[in-house]
């Protein structure tokens, strides 16, 4: 596809349920990032992938959050036992090469997660 | 303190110029970025500037960089209602992370 694709675009879930958010990066982009944007907040870095490995997962807020990437392409962010404070827009981005300092990030439209 | 700081709101009249300011802390940043976010959408890369440049112009957009003061600005000439959005300044921290400011909400009124 032409851009980063995320699904679903909206997800409403009950507190305590698990959710999976999917990201399809731009074809050929080797680096993939997950960010979270909470209401009234800026963007919070969650995790970064280079290929299928995650050299930096320092932004994951708790052990309920995990992410994987397969085939150097699609990534899934999983939130277990969701809490109301997990409600946010989850944004995925990809870049052509590794290194945010020399390769712009291209973002998807995000998944809006609402935990009731 | 915050790595990237921006003012939160800017209101301008249609046709005027808008100037959005940003300060950052990491002096090793090689590239600095401006992103635009419209309601319900992701972040759109607007422009970026290499740190050895003072200015970059791209149609109605002008980016000014004062590396000594770690100050970045985005000027939008002849601001239109379609420019209403949130504008994010972003600077790399280390090798892999892009750190964003809180975003400046630009409101354009007739």
C-alpha cells in the first residue's frame, strides 16, 4: 500500500479484556515504531523494531503490553487485561532505514482504543 | 525538563502568517521535524531540516533553525482555514527515538 495501515481504526472493549492492534508498514521500510497519544497529551514512545527484533521497548508502560513483528513487516501490539487508563490513540510509524535521526517516520491513522 | 517544548495554542486571521515555535534539548540532533495532525488522522510529515542548515523553504512553509539556542520555528505564509490542525515539533533522542512536543493547536479564523 501507499502508506502505513492500521486496524482496527476504532476499538471499544470492556475492562479486563485483551486487545490486539495491527500495523502494516510501508513496503520496504525496515524500522517500525509504536506510539501512544492520550487525550490532551503528546506522543509517548512505546517500542521500536528493526526487522523482527525490538532493540528498544523501554516505553511499554507495563508487562500487560507486548508487541511482535513477523516477516519484517506486520506488527501486532497486544494489551492484556485492559484498564481504563489504556484508552488512547495508538499510532504506528515506519521508516525506510534504522535511526530516527536520519530517516523520517511515516505514521498511520492510528487505532482509537476505548476501554469501558 | 521536557526534551521538546512548544506553545499549546495559536490563533491567526486567514491570510496572515503563522509562526509556531519549538525548543529542544538534545544538541546532537541531526534532523528536526515538523508534523501536522488533522482531526481523526495520524501525523503527516510536513517538512524537516538538517542541523547544518539555518533555513529551509518549501512553498508556503519556512523552517528556521537556531542551533545555538536550540530553537526551531515553522512559518506558514498566507494561512488558510485548511491549515487548522495540531503541529508537532520532533527531535531525535539517541539513535532510535523521535521525541515529540505536546503540539501547537493552530486555529485560523476569517
